[in-house]
C-alpha cells in the first residue's frame, strides 16, 4: 500500500430512498436502511440505519424517526448530512490520527434536477467528503449487472428502487433515452396500506406493509409457486382494537395493479422513443431488471407479456447499483466520462 493511499480514500455510495449501501476496497461494508433517529429536545442523533429502523413506528413523542430521502431525492437536507456522515463513520475509513482526503462516487436518479443534485453534493461535502462525483443509477445498474456499457450496442435497464423506477436505454457509454417515475417500493407499501384500510378496515404501518410485500407481494394474480398466506397484524379501524388478518398474494397483486401498470407504461414509452437500431438490439438482448422492486413475484413475467420481450432479473438486484458504482470508482479512468 502506497503512502498516498493513507491520505486518500475512495468510497462508493448508493444513497437510496429505502437503503444505503457503501462500498470500500471493493467490499460492501455498509448495507443499512436510510433512516435517522433524533432526540427532539436535544437534536442529538440517537441511531442511524438498522438501529433507527427498530424504532420506526414504535418511537416516543420525544424521538423523531426521519427518512431523509423521498422519491429518490433529498427531502431533509440536514438529516441527509447526518446520514451520510454516520455511514462514513461506520466504515472506519476516516478513523485515523490524520483523517484522509475522501473521494466519493454517489449514484443519483437519471431524472434528478440541478437543485436536487446540488443538495446531494452539498450533503456529502458537509459530511466530510473532499471530492464528490455522481453517476446515474441506470448506468451504475448496467455496470453492476455486467453489461459492457461502452460497446456500440443497445441495452435496456429498468431499476426499481425505493423511491423511483428508472428506465433507460444505454449505448456507447451514454443514456440514449430514459424515463424516471416516482413509482417504486414506497408506493407499493402505500398501496398495501390503502388496500388493508379499504378492504379489511384495518390500519397497518409502513413496516408491516413492507413485510406483507416481501411475504406475499406479487405483480400477477396467477403464480406457479404461490407463497403461503401471510398473517398481518394491525388495528381495527372500527373498534380500535388490535386484530389479525390473513392476506394472500392475489389480494396484493390487485392492490399493486395500478402502480405496476404505470411502470409498464413508462417502459413502453421509453421503447417507443428508442432509435430503431437500438430497438433491434433490445429485441435480441431483452430487458434487464434491477433494484429491490424487481424481486416482486411475477414482475418479469408481466413486463415480458406487455412488451413481448425477454426479461432478465439481475443477480443480487438489491446491490446491482451499488456494485456498479464501486466498479466505476475502481476503474475511474475507464469510466471517467460517465462520472460527473
């Protein structure tokens, strides 16, 4: 290890709406929920990540549980700074007698505005980073999946995270056409909360909705290997008493139908604006799914049925974007024109 490496550290970060992943020395060192717990009276940070998540929905009046990112962008600037700073601390990268100069590459949604991008950059700077670069999520996902993004060939990526669904056609190291919509994991949870309220007169929290989505979430109403029904606990809307309802995957498919339809429409819109030569390439290679939303049962089947194209789910789709961001950082000179 060179002397320079002691004074210069490089970190790749997937700053996600639901989860944040940090890569250092080609290894995932942090994979934690993007949540901060703060004491209202003292403004002291009580917990970040998994410890803060344990408090979510169970906190007292004196404790605020905050998700700094919503819809793929920073909603609470100050809390985002705390989140990034604490994530960096958890890596032990800066724990030395002389803190190193920290270079960070952070992935951002393709539809982010200049103001939103500046908020990410300033949050990272306030958290201690000396040099911050950005890479768009679909490009990072493509690199993480193993696609040669520099070749003269078209590839389509659909990255469904916690706050946004990013659809992009990539060729020659650039995004030819793309669409970013705020329909993803958070909206799926909201759909489930609303469905339980209307159909079962039961109020459930966001964490419970997430558990339902993981246990019996589906994009189609017919599965070859259906999951077992899930016992959902909540509060009866009429009596105010706790109760339990058994939920099946067909119900959740119905609850998510409109949101999935919006993702399908965005995919079709992107395909319709794709140049014909690249469309021919995509016909051969198909569509690649990444992000936690791609794990929704039957989603690949439903998109394939709608587009008449092959649909592939990435290996370890939850970490595809983070992995691609890490590869771009490691091979900075090769991908430098993709990182701004």
